[in-house]
């Protein structure tokens, strides 16, 4: 990979063959998500270290100054995200398909050793795990959501299923938990959310904002996915993992 070829790659790599594109990139099977790919980090450094365009600082200085002195209805709105479309990451625990907002996902990694903590008998808190040299608390969502091990095998996405360790973070609080299968990013409209089913366990229903249907390409049938309440999840983990 050369520096001269980087700009064109930055424009199309993950948007064309990566997680935002048709997912034909051969590296996805290894890294699971573009954010874990070394090229993604190189591209990020290139974007951060590139030369500032002419008039860039002047234009933004003027824009910020105008926004502070007057409310101009003609001024375009920057960085406003739509509230109609929800972007989530879908994963599986046992036979349950679940989803959390994509914004809370920091990274994924292969399963590794969990170091138990002495004198701790908490089923939710499993121990410590080393993620890129940083020790993070590892928890069990299976116990928190009361998801029991099933005797019958679940329907999986691919013939070879790779379990993962997932790192989520919000407001500086990071947690790691294992998943049995990870699909990736999915978008759906807020109006697709349905009320949580009464057939769910009480614990899972408590943490579920709603249900939506999802069908993976080449999947025989659609799956019902529980969209979890990330605010409640992080608050509960902070309390129960003490």
C-alpha cells in the first residue's frame, strides 16, 4: 500500500466492499468489522494528518461567529442526525437475536482468557479481560437477560460460526461481553419497532425497547430481534458489577 493510492482507497474502501458496502472484502471474515482492520487505522491517520485546505479555518471561524451572534433561518444545519432511522449492531446469545445502538460499539475481538476476580461471586461480572493492553471488566449478558443455554442448535448465519468478544462503551464506561455470533451493522426505521412480546423472559423484556424483523441475505426466514435499551443496560451493569 502506497501513500499515493490512499486517497482513492479512503473514499471507497469500507463504503464499497466493506461493512457499509456489499461486504465482499476478504478481510471481513478475519476482522468482523472495518474498524478492526489495520488499513482502516492507516486511513484514519491519513485523514487526520492531511494538509488543511485553504480558507478552511477562515470559513469555519466565520460560520461559528455568525451562529453565536444571530439565528439565521437560512443557515444550513450541520451534524444533525435523523431520529427516524436507527443504526444497530445485531448479535446472538444462545438462540436470542439482540441489537444495540451501533454508537456504543467500540470494537470486537476474538475470545481470550477471562481472569476471575477473587472473592467475587457475581454471575453477571465474570472478571477482567485484556483488550489491547487495557484491562476491562467482562460481563455475562446471558445472566443479566436470563438467557438460558438451549438444547437445540440455533439457526446461524454461516456454516462456520465464530464467537466474539464485544467491547461497548458509553460516557467513558466500557464493558466486554462474549457473543455466540455477530452479524454487523443494520439499519431500520423507527416505525418498524413493535412492542416487546409477553413470551420473552421478564429480564429480557425489561431491557427491550421493542422488536423488529430482520432477514439476512440467503437466510431462509426472517428473525425477530430484540432492540435493547442501552441506557438501562449500562446503568444496571454499573450497579450489578460492583
